[in-house]
């Protein structure tokens, strides 16, 4: 581990810079858009991206991961992958453009036709940047990703805000996504030292598809799983419910990206490099899961505690109906501290077909549960989402242990103590908000609740898991050399 420890730490640091910068900027943009646009506009924008997001999977996932995971890669692999993905992206964008009317009719929302048509352009943009991104990730070079994200977020976010203030409604979100994708693609193509050559090999493509093919299907199912709630909520409860769900997902996605994504980003390339050394994988997995839990519990449980004040204060009173949905979805964040790291470990060991099977199983369970709960209420649908994740979590743990030959239960020993610290924090914050003076402003309540929650959690953490904190610090210092 020490031979690549410096690169792991540096890669995680740059990933954190990229993730935190993007999330901070996009959260600010999201707040402005939420205050100028209602749930209906957010719901239409979310529905317009369902098909492009799902059909972009073959050009954004599978082959790029195969380029990262392949133990004996050649330059011809990269050239062949680039031209295949570029052509595939152009074809997919064209098909979505021509089928926009049919897709809009399937949702029962004719207004979606033009929105879907322009959203499809994002697919070909993402296709052009997939291979340069894979080259950088294979080398554990994440610095350019931070610049890419910063530039794309600033340009796209600024355009979206200007258009929203100017009264362009849902179109402000569509053009924001297009501008962001265009700038991010340009930065990777120009900034990367790798350039595609005019060469192509069917043999190299087949070589990559041996690992990437199942992963494409697996990721397709994974994205399908992400879009199932939107489709079913849109079908039974309409765009307004989809808009509230989209807002409820935003704090969850923000916290996952800020606190967990740096660990997720380095897990696959790191484990792929040491895949024949189970003792090193065991140490890496043990440490990353513990760190994810230490950071994740206060983030997700803490936001659930302040949600009754934070949601209407940040996004506007028109979004108060999403408070309960936000609180329920925070439980999904706790699952991410474990199942995501398990999934990336399994993938790094070359078992993409297994991840595909697990995602198909999730689709079956989710479709059955959500088809029922989406006809009842948004909140019941959120409960069903959490239940679906809990069903598959033990299976992820079982296969991670079996394939990587590691002890997946050892890092989980810390979780009961983390849960206790988080519950103490939740109780203290809830008690404060319920007993606070009536004349106190929302700003004062929110800031005081955050300070109180942080103080309670840090105190409980130091008492309950002090040795784990010191061990994490020591590992970090060893990785840095």
C-alpha cells in the first residue's frame, strides 16, 4: 500500500476538492432555481432527463471502467474505445431526438417533447469525455477533474440562474445542463495529455467488453433503478410529486457526494491495483468503511434533525411539503456508507456480472413495492426505497467478503457506537428546536441547531470511538509516507 499510498491520498484529496466545489456551487444554484421555479418545473426537468440519463449508460460506463481495471492495457485499447463511444453517443442522441414525441406521449406530458429533444444532446457530449476521464483515473490523476467540474458548474449554473430570473422557467434548467456538459467535455479534451489516434481494433473492443459489457448492462439497470421512482410518481401522482422527490433527493445526493464520494472514487482503482493481495484490500476496506461511517452518520442524521427548519428556509416555503421525504431519504445515505464501497470492491475484482444480477433483483423488488406505494403517497414511496436497499445490503456484504477474501463485518463493529452518537445528536437538536423561543429567527435556530448537533456528536464520538479516530489518523500518515 505504501508504494501507491501517496497517489491514493492525493487522488482522494483532489476528488474531495472537485466534489465539494461542485456540490457547493450546484447547491447554491439549486437554491436560487428552487426559489424561482416551483415543483412543477422541477418535475418536468427531471422527467425530461429520464431517457437521456438511462440511454447514456453505454457511453459513460462499462468500457471506461474496463480501461481502468484491465491489468495489461495498450494504447490501441484507448483509441478503439474512444471512437466506439463517440459514434455510439452520436447515434443515441439522434435516436432520442427523433423519438422525443413518443417519449413525451408515454409520460402523458406533451410539453416534454422539446425538453427531451434538447436534453438528448448531453449524451454525445458525455461520450467524447469518457475515455480521457478513464485515462486520468487509471493513473490516479484527479486534478483536472476539479478544474473541469469548477468550470462547468460556474458556466452552467450562471446561465441557469440568469435564465430563471429572466422568466424562462423549466428551460433554464435544460440549458444549464447543456452548458455544464459542454464545458466539462471541453476541459477534459483540451486539458488531458492523451489524444486519440485514427486507429481502431475490433479485437481490443471485444477484450474490453469482456469486463465492460456486463457492467454496461449492470449500470443501465442501476440508472433504471434510480429513475423508477420518478417514472412511477409521475405516472400516479404527476409532475408535482416528481418535483418534490427531486428536491428531497438533492440534500441526500449533496451529502453523499461531499462525505462519501472521495472514498468511492479511489476504491475501484486502488483495489484493482492490489486485487491479488487480500490482506491489503482488507486493511483498505476496513479503514474506508469506518471513515465513511464516522463522516456519514452525523451528516445524514444531522440533516434529518434540522430538515423541518432547513428545507423551507433554504429552498422556500413552497417546498415545506418535502420535509418528511427528505428525512426518510437520509436513511438511504447511511446505507451508502456500506453498500457503495462493497459494490466498487466487487467491481474492482472483476465481477461486473454479479453487480448486474444484484441490480436486476433490486429492480424487481423496487418495481413491485413502488408500484403500490406510489399510488398512496410520496412519503410511503420513500419508505419503500429505504426498504429495497436494506433487503440487498446483506447480500452485498456476503459477496464482498467471499470474492475479496476480506472480513466485511470487522469495520461494522463501529456502527452501533456511531448510531448511538448520532441519536444523541438527533435528540439534542430536536429538543432544542421544539423548546426554542418563539421569537427566534429561522437563521438563529438553524445555526444554533447545527452548532449544538456538532458539539454533541463530536463529544460522543471522542468518548465512544476514540481509538478508531487515532487509527484512521495513523493510516493516513502511513499512506502519505
